C-alpha cells in the first residue's frame, strides 16, 4: 500500500520531486505526497468507472448484432472493457483505498465517469462509430498514460491499449462496411458520425485554460500531454480516416493549417459538456440506475464472500485439536 506523510515534510517532498524529474517510476510502497495519492485515486477510479459504465451503451447491442461474427467481436469487446475496469480498480487499490469505497463514490455521484457514456446508442452504426472514435480517443489518451509516473497505472495501460487497438479496428471495419454499403447504410453511419464527433472531442476534458488538475498532473508526470494537445492529436489522426471512408466530420470550421501542420476545429460546446458532467446528460440517470441495479443484484455475492472470509478467520484463529 502507498505510504504518505503529512504535508510539510520537505525532505521527503524534495526527494520525491527529484525522482519524478529523473523519470523514475513510483511504486505502491514508495513514499509519495498525500496530494499525489489523492490525485491518482481520483483520476484512476474515474477511469475504472468509465470502463465499467462504458459497457452499457454497447452491451445494449449484443443481442441485435447483425451477424454471428459481429456478435462475437462485440461480446469480446464488452468483456474486455470489464477486464480494463478490474485492472484499474486493482491498480487504484494499491493506493490504499478499498474497491467498495470506490464503487460507493460512483453510485453516490461523488466520482465521475467519462462524459461520453451518457449518450445513447440509437443504431447499429453507433457501435462502429464508438469503436472508431471512442476507442480511438481512448488509445490516444492511454498510450501516453502508459508512461505515467505511477507504475501500476502505467503497466495496466500497456495491456489495455493492445486491446483497445482491436476495439478500434472492429469499429472502423463496421464503419467502412456501412459507408460502402447501400445509401441507407451510408446515411445511417453518417448520422452516427454526426452525433458522436463532438462528444468524443469532449472526452479529452476541458480546454487547458479551464483544466484545474492539469498543472499538478503534468508536473508529476501522470499526464504527459495536456488535454488540448491530445485532442489535437486525435483530430489530426481521424480526419484522414474519415476521408478514406468518404464520411464527413460535422464541423464546417475544420481546416488544415499548412503552417502548424494541424487540423483546426470549431468551438466545442462547453455548456453541453458541463451539463453532462454534472449529471444532466441524455443518459446519466439511466446509466447510474443500471449500475445501481447490477450492484444490488450482486449483494448476495458480497455477503457470501464476507461469510467465507469470516469462516476462514475463525478456522485459523481456533486452537489446533
Ligand atoms: N468526462 O482538470 P481536468 C474509454 C472532469 S475510457 C467526465 O482537465 P483531469 C475506454 C475531471 O474529472 C474513458 N468528467 O481533469 C472505453 C475534473 O473533475 P473532478 C475514460 C471529465 O483529470 C471505450 C474536471 O472535469 N478515460 O473510453 C471529463 O486533469 C469504449 C476538470 O477536468 C480516462 O478516464 C470527461 N470527459 O483530466 C470503454 C482516462 N473530462 O475530478 C468502453 C484517464 C474532465 O475534479 C467503451 N483520465 N472531466 O471532479 C484522464 O486522462 C483525465 O482524467 C481526463 C481529465 C483527461 C479525462
């Protein structure tokens, strides 16, 4: 478990900052400032919650996948997301917080999860676009987090990114198939692109000028690039992919700047983002209600585990006959 001491221990603080500056990896038993620990618990638990809540919009389509192959891919993808959530919960527990506390924070609304999972999946094309955009954005963000200063988080990201690559490919394949299909299929996938583009850009978080956590996280090398830098990287990668499948990104201001060699995009609707992260997005209530119902249904498992642990404790405490 992580060890911290109260603020003001400047020798420990300086030694910690020197380790970060030298690019060292911080491990659970190493000393760390309490604030570093808290920031990691916040960010990692929100990430874990996102993976788990993120199963809901896609899980909704498993029974309606159009072919057996598509169903198998989607099933595997959704199961992978569960695994990602579990790795990241385990990594967060190394910081001295229990998973049940983290789940309570999610269910009480204290902890956030990614804004993107509060939008509905209206058609099969949404499943393709989620793989392409949402997993594509997650890869851009998480490839960098694989170099984060906290070892357990960074290591979890390595495997997760490998799986996210499969997720993105299966999504892009669905999109490319629909885009080259009948006019009705092309219209359906263009509609999904129109609805998911802006919410995907919001996944990267508020603009740098309005990102209260970034300075600290960048200084401690948890984040290696800012929210806007990663968002830009995603836009630059995705424009060419959209062109390849003849789909239009819904931004009339999108234009290539030959000097900066970047695609400039229009203004993000930050009012919508604020609404979604404050619990008022299209599906926030539905998502939390689904998580709460799953949690309630699992109560017997937790009770059985607690009873078994109690039995083990009694058995090991009893004197040998
Ligand atoms: N949604 O100061 P910053 C995936 C909050 S995984 C909701 O910039 P920070 C895989 C932020 O928490 C997707 N809230 O914060 C998959 C903070 O509030 P707080 C999840 C957001 O931490 C695919 C406040 O705004 N990935 O997709 C969002 O420096 C398909 C101020 O923001 C991760 O979690 C948002 N989009 O930067 C699964 C990656 N953005 O806590 C299933 C790890 C910001 O102070 C299906 N996380 N907020 O109350 C990160 O990289 C960072 O935490 C950011 C936010 C970039 C998300």
